C-alpha cells in the first residue's frame, strides 16, 4: 500500500469504526427486541417510555409505508447512494487530523443508514421499538439507527453554523 493511502486509511479508520459500532449496537438491539417481543407487544418502562415492537416498511414517520412494496428497493438504493456519498465526505473531512465534529456526524449518519438498510434487506421493513409518549400522544416509534442519524444531522448543523461560517470569514 502506498504511503499516502496508508495515511489516508489511518485517518478514516476510527470514523469507520464508529460507524461500525453504531451498526453493531443497532443490530444487537433489534435482535434483542425480535427475540424477546412479539409484533406490537409493548412493555412500559417509565411513565413516558415504552419498548414497543413495530415494523416500518416506509421511511421516517412511516412515509410511503403503504406504497405496495416498491419502496423497499427505493429506500435501499437511496440509502446506499447516500452511504457512498457519506464515505466520500468522510474521506474529505478526515484530511485534517484535528477535525472531529464533522467526521463524527458523518460516521453516525453512515452507521444509522446502513443499520436500517440491513433491516430492509433482511426483513422488508425497519425494526422500530423506542416509543416515547406524553398525555396520550405518542411520538412515532424509532430505533437506535434513527437516533444516530438524528444526532449526526444535529452535529452536522452545528458544524455548519458555528465552524463552517468561521472558515469563510
């Protein structure tokens, strides 16, 4: 391996490890739910949180959930394309060894996207099980991959608003 490639890989490896950790934790949590709960079974954990096993063949907030099946491959293709784009961005943002926020954001989004793609390919739907509620109103159930994506997007926005703006001054 040429020296430049070895250095490039060493810079991106920790971020790929973070994405792999997200995938692993997400898949283990979903496996646990699938082996301990039946579909639509709920376990109250607190006054505002339940474990509740559901399957979402659509995207966020069940978007296109009733589309007839074509959406599975649409979301697999879209997530795969986004994952390739995230890898390219990750490589670009790891060229500077001191940059941490954007690589963290990209790694979390990448891991979450791949975690949900695995579900779509294996199960034709994403496994969701985190159910938060208040006063009878439930937020749509979600999973750890979704959480990683949301945290990653929030970190990306923080980077854009606070750090990218300073680089243009």
